[in-house]
């Protein structure tokens, strides 16, 4: 199971209260105020960690609270501040205020942090209220309450290659064949009901990440079928592989539908470099010709079979080289790296 969305409730630590205290020292018959300030409450912080790949933990536990600050003490001693509560999330996590839908922040790189709830300020002790006319104040302040907030975490799959196709285009079989992923595979539409990830290992210690999302149907950009819920997963993939089965009733129309859905969903997604793969060539008779299709701005077209592994190696090498080309372009433009940790 790949959990890509979770809502959690967080409470930052309350600030400690200030103290009311007076000096009690020999030789100081009129001891002045000596109440210290309360400590600050701990913040609730999200930090990106490449060792994590899902938000699964946050589906089991939803409530989190940071440590409160300690109260001030005599001799003007400030109370200890509460420890920040640091919650780890996978790189690629986007954080929203669950009540207002306002964007709080994104965590894309290892170690990047976002404060989602701030701890309360410590209250002032009575030593802070001494004046020329009131040298023995009894006034002190309570600490401020820590922020309380419901936040929604969303994880967009960040992969090198995104597999795009209509239901039953052979994406899951392809993923299972070329990676160690084990997606559910069956000969009926909508086998894939959640995103699957796999890592392709090539010679020379080379590897890249493939994301397989549920099949796209006409109207997906409007939320039909599995719609927006899964199109968003491939927004950050470096390249796309549009997969068209050779036994499709109309391969050209199927490819055109895929491209139209991507264009309608997002300009950025429509501009992502792509290749086209004609899949399931093993079902064709030996003397049968491959269907001719116009691929638009595709970087290339391949005919493959995941069952017989026909042309798989050459396709994987091409996917590797094209994804690395995009990586180099990103580095040259100063664009931040897009992380996904296998």
C-alpha cells in the first residue's frame, strides 16, 4: 500500500509561566523581585528524510504534541524551553492547512524543514515589572498557548520516469518485469488502484525510478475515474513513457486521448518530455505489422513485450539516457533536485 495523503493534528508546546519570587538574602533587608521568565514551548517541525518513502505512519497516529516550556524560578532563573517535536516525512511532501487549504510549505530536499506549529512564548516573571515607583511587583504572566493546527500532508511521487496509459495498457506488467516492484497484475482494467514504484537497475551501478499510476481514462483531468487523485503523482517526473497496447481498437486515438488529458490537466505536465511504447507485441502474429501512429513531439517510439522481454533492454537504456539528460538540464538551470528515496 502506498499512502500519499494524511491529515494530522499538532499542538505546539505552551510557554511556561513567569515566576513571582523575591530575593531572600542576608544583608538585603528589602529584597527585590527575582521571578524568572517561563521557557518557550517547543515547535512542531517537519523534516524531509530520504530514508522514508511513504506517509504510512501518519495514517496510524494522527495526534502530536510538542513539549511545553518550564515555569520560571526564583533568582531570575528562566524556565527551560520545551524540546521541538520533529516529525520526519519523505522528500516531496507538500503541507497544507487542513482547514483553510492554504499552502504551508514543501519539503523537497534531504534535511529541509518547515515549522507547522510554533510554541508559545514564556510568560514574564515579576522581576520584569519592577519600576522606580513599584520595586516589589507581584505581577507575573502566564505563558502563551502553543499553536494548534490540523495539517494535511500530500506526497507527490517524484520519479525519473512516469508510466502513462489507459487501463490495461500493460504498465503494471512492465513495472514488475523491469524492477523488483510487485504490483497487482491481472487482465482487466483498473488493476492498479494505487501508485506503484520500482527501481530499475542497469549495468555500471546505474539506476532510475519508475512510477506506475492507475490507468487514465477520458475526462481524468476533470476527476473522472481516478482523475486528479493520481495525475498529480506524475507532475514531477522527469520524463513520461506513454504506453499503447498493439491490440488496442485504435492505437492512434488512444495516444491522442492520453496527450489530451495531460494537456488539459497541466501545462507543465503537457510539456514533460515523453517517449511512446507500443506494448504487448507478443500477441501479434509473426508476420503482422506494427500499427503506424503519429507520436507528436515524442523523443522516440519503441515496440516491446514484457512477457518475452522483446526490446526491453534498449528501451530501458533510452529511458536512462533521457532522464539523465533532463537531470543535467536541471543542474544547468539551477533547478532544485527532485528527490525520491527507494
